[in-house]
């Protein structure tokens, strides 16, 4: 008996076709364009003049996309987004007498607190669970209650649920209290507007394989130069030291340690395509259309969403698990993969749920086909009761 998984065969060509691989309906890694993939076919020397120019151009374009002025720097770090998060927290958050306030409403806010705990940096946390929005009043109350708080960390789009936090309003309150404002924009940068100067945002962290539609391999920290210069010698790690990494890039355009050359060249191509497709506004509108089509289709099938429409962004959508005993997520997930669609495996929310991403090189045609695959799989499983499972 043949027990091998059937080959992936999407039933239609998407925006540029996915050949024999599934569409990644996840928050990253995600489906990239064929031209981004092709950019990785050449090998690059990490010390070559041409490659160093690409790295310099990437740093400049990230600063432009973040709407920075000349007081900001961009530091690229090898590794996933969490590497850059720990680099920023370890380089910038105080170790004595001062505290960092972490505003958390999901696993990624919690992760920042876990990093601070591990590296021994004092912190406090506002814990909003995984489906509630933090308010300005809650943050201000904490700042007024503890004058030792000097830094505030929060997530823009919390990938646990897809919730978009009000960084504009909270950021203004943080600045009125003269605190350092640090934002994890991992799942939003490139698709949701972000103006670091206007928001008086001191630090922003993101990565290559999210809304800018590159491939995994590196992340980056955008921050004010005076904070960066003041961080010399503060980091607990040699590899994650932001100041040393910046000093090396500034000196000769080279990384201290081997960079992910293929990922950087692919990102260079992805940035060009991002600009050609309308920049942040164009990318955000396409993702919004994807999200609206997905949520409408899933509601029509019978699914309920975890979040209210007003707080759910266009990045990833969370659907509550049906109580029908015929629904088994593992079977649902694998059957969709065979049909050419990979959704996010497993859940992070406290309520039983699953997530489907609406970012990457996909459009409403891909979403429509994915919805048809969902209908087909549910029919095969015999799922009829979509009342949400409560525990």
C-alpha cells in the first residue's frame, strides 16, 4: 500500500503560480513571488562590493519605509525575528533600578517578557489575555504607579490572534511620560502604516519573511542613533549585540558573522516588488481584500471568528474550532495541504481555534480556491455543527 503523501497540486494558477508546492496561508514564512525565488539562484560572496551595496540599500529602504529621519539607524541581524527582539531588549532595556513595561495580549508579548526574565532585566507586564485590546488608560495607570518604568514594549499586530493594537494612541501617551517606546512590528511592517517620527517611536523590530514578502533568514532593528550609541557594552550576548553589529556594518558594510546572503538578495528583490505594487498602501489593500474574502467565506460556511471585526487586522484570521465531534484539526490541516493550501498548524489562543494567514503572494483568487478546499474537506469529514467548542 502506498503510504506516501500525494504531491501538492494546487488546482489553479495563482498570481504567479505555485507549481507543485502548497500556498502558505500562514503569517510567515509565506508564499513568495517567482522572481523572489529566482533571485536566490546565484551565489554571493558576503564581502563582495556588489553584495555590500545591496545590504546598504536594504538598510536605507527600510528606514524610508518606516518614515524615519536622519536620527535613526537600521541594524540587520542574522536569524529570525525573535533574534532581533532579544537583541533589542538585551541592548536597550535597563538592568538596574529601571524597568521595562511589557504590554501583552498574546504569545509574542509574552515572549518579550520571557526574554527579559531570562536575561535578568526588571520588567512589569500588562496581560490582556489573547483577544482584548490594551487601552491608553491601562498603560498610563502603570506608568503613574511606578516611576521606575523607563521603557515600554508592545506588539503592533499580535500574531496569536491577528489583533491590531492601538500603537498610535498608546505611543503618544508613552511620549508624554518621556519613556522609551519599543514596538514589535514583526507581522505588520510593510502592510500597515507606521511612521516612526510622527509616533515618536524609538525602536521598531521586524523580519524579512512577513509583509515585505522575503524569505526567512534575517531580521532588523530600527532605532534612534543616540540609544544605539548609548548601548555600547550593554548586551548580554556577543552575537546579539546591536551596537557591535551596527559598528561593523557602518565601518565596511560587512557583517561580523556569516550573513544569509541568499535571503538578503531575495529581500532586495522583494523590496523592489513592494514598491512596484504600491508600497505600504498597495500591499495593505491587497491583504485587506484577502482577509475580507476569507472571513466572509468562512462565515458563510458556518465558522465564527475569535475577534470582532473592528480589532482584527488583515494579517491573519483566527476561527473558533467547531464542536462537531467529526472535526479533527489534524485531519483538516493535512487534507488542505494535499489540496495545495497550508494553514497555520495548531493554536496559541486559550479558546480552541485555528488560524489562516492572508498575507504573502496571494490574492482573492487563491482565497476563493482555499475556501472551496475547506468546503470539500468539511464535506468529506462530515462536519455539520459549527457551534464553537468552548474548551
